[in-house]
């Protein structure tokens, strides 16, 4: 099963660096020292030898519930029933690997650029390996190193767990983990260590001591069921393929027109809350771009479809705007950002997901799709994510709990907004409050029951 993974200290094998010791000995000692995952990487081994090595490592790792990942070779993973594979940009496509391995196996993906990360965000991978962070002698066929600043941005940009690859050792581990990375992939620092267990223990201590959880990653995982429900909604499916009725789309746009008028005001309110000029300018630019770009698109669509915008705000629209205003009214930057974030982040992620598979040619809703999946909007959202993570690292526990609460409720309103567009007043939207009433905004949000959402 693809349960939550412990990626913190991820050993990648290389028999050329084991100083004459067997791979089984190296892995056994590394596991004793605290390695949490092992990847068998054997570029020069024959298929038979690769399978034999994998089976030997499975005997060591499986009794300890430590996953064995096979590098590149899906056939070897299938032959030994390994826990999963790690693939690179030039290897088998993720979709093919998933189809062959099934839904329960782990698939990791190497990314070498920010563009690769955006693509990975549209895939159901289990983690990404950001490669290379630094230059390394064990892998010479790599792209330009990310460096620490690039890694920090890459971690914030990814919705998946992340592992730093390239140049991971005792000197670099602390800085890498402080970027919010979930783990480091180590080769020579373990394989070539004189005392493997001792050196692994030292690495594990550094990793655990410096582990930094990004709030955006945690809240994305807590809200993933909401996001997946949005992607599966009839509104999104029919919009993607241009089969959504004019009536439904018109109803959605009419409500969105009401929502956007409040959104512009909320962006200016957020700007006033920000503590530095750069952050203030960012939200002022969001307000202005919305008033220009989004408004122009809306005006075009309203004229094109003859949409009547002289309608009353639905209860969903009213309650959603009220919720965001309440978050901003707390006067707390962290909570205000959490309340506003879903209307940017989820819209952007949905737009990018639609772009991946939508039928754009002759799609009457092409302009809407391109607006929310474009590069400029994506970059703006990434800037907000970096900002909210920075604020969250300074927040106390109670504030982070309230951030979770305000984000999750706003995310549910995002679902309800599309839901109302499709079904109008033919159903109740009380599921937002039914779900949120079970949560205490001042307590940690862990296991959330979305049963009401699943019944929609």
C-alpha cells in the first residue's frame, strides 16, 4: 500500500563505492544506522544480476518494513515485487509505469527544472527527487544544480514530498533539510563510509534535528480529498471537454462576477496587513491584475454568452466571502493568507490539471482554462506560497491550527462554488458546515472526515 513515506534518509546504492564490501553488508549496516528507504541503482548490471541483488535486499529490508525502490527498471521491480520504482525524465513515462505497477506501488520521479516540477504536480507520483541540488561525482549526466535558493523554491512549488539529490552529506544535510525538503538521497557518504552504521547515525541525527515542515505541504495533504473531489466534479469534466451547458457556465460566471468584486477588495485589505512593502505590492498587483485581466475575460464571456449578472449572490457565494473577510478581520497575516489561499492555489492547480488533458480546440471555454493555468498566474501563486510558508514558520502552534481551519473551510467553499454552478438551488450545500463543525479551530487538524463530501 502507498502509505505515508519516511523519506528522511534515503540510501541510493552504488557498488563501485562500497570499498570492496558486499551490497548486502552496506545496506544492512545503513539500516541499523537509521536509513528509512533504499533505492537499488545498478546501471551496469545485467537483468539477471539486478533481479538477484534486489531479492537479496528484499530479504534484509522487508522484515523491517523499509521500502525497496528499484531505479528505472519497472521489469525488475515487477519480478521481485519490490515496493516501487524511481524514474527519471528520460525513463519510462509515469503513466506507463503506473499502469504496469498498479495503484499501490511507490513511484518517485526525478525533476531537473521548475518546469519538471509543474508537470509532476499534475501527476499522482509519491515523491519527487530534486536533482541535482549540488554538483556531484556520482552523477555526471545532470542538469544545472538548483543550489539552496533554488531548492527552497522547488520545495515550495511542489505539492508532493521532496527528496534532495546530489551532494548530500554531513556538511550539506542541515541546510538542505531547513529548506523544507522531506529527506536527502545519499550515495557516497554512506556507501564509502569506513564505519557505515556510525556515519549513518550521524547523518540521521542531522536530518532529524533540522527537519522543517512546510505548512503548505502539510495543508495540501490534509485537503487532498477536497482537491480530488473538485477534479472529479461534473462541472470540471464537462468544462475540460467543452460540453458544459451554456446555462451552467453562465450561472457560474454570474456568481464569480459577484465573488470577484469582493476579491479585489480583499486583496487590498490583505496588502494593508502585510509587514513589508514587497508583500504589500504583491497583493496590490493581484488586485489590479484581477480588475484588469480577469475582469476583461469576464466581460468577454458575459457578452459572448449573454449572461445575466443582475442576480443575487447565492448562499455559497455569500458564505465564502464572509469566511474570507472573517479571516482577514483577525488582523493576523497567517490566518488571513490561509483563508485567501485556496481561491488562488486551487484555481491554479485546477487550471493546470485541465490544461494537461483538456480538449482546447473549439472548446468554448478555452479562454477561462488558459486564464487560470497560465504562467503568470502560476508564478504569482508560487510567490504567495513562499510567503505563507515563511509566515507559518514564525507562527505559534495555535495560529497554525487556525490557519488549517481557515484554509480547509475555504477549500470546501471552492468545491461548493463549482457545485452550485452545476446544480444551483436543487440541493443543499450545508456539507461545508457539517464537516467544519466537527473541527475545533484551535486544535490540530489531523484526520478529517469528508464523508459528506463523498456523498455529493
